[in-house]
C-alpha cells in the first residue's frame, strides 16, 4: 500500500484509490452530503468515473454514491492510498 500524506480533493483520486474525508466546508451541498454518509473522518473510495469524467461513483458508509465532479472538487481528502 502506497500512502500519500498530502491533502487532495476527491476529484483528484483515480479509481481504486481511497482516503479519509477531511473537510466539506467549501461545498454548498455539505449538509446533504453529510446526510448521505460523507462525514469528516469517514473512509471513501473512488470506484469509477463516467466516460467523460462526470459523474463519479464513490463508496462511502457501505454504499455507492454518485457525485458531480464539481462536488468532488470541494471535498478535501487526506491520506489517499492506492488500493492494491
């Protein structure tokens, strides 16, 4: 497992990479995302991107969630790791 300690955004992850949600404060949809399980401290995995890059599918809180690329740009992630 390759750990990258720098902070990135969810939109920066490639399919198969995971991280820990660090901050949602920049996202206007923060409360709705938190209701869907995107809570700071929660593990999140990038599952797939649509062929044109939008939307993306992530796995969080035990289920898959589709997000717009703009929403993913506003979710800060820490400790992104490549899943082997």
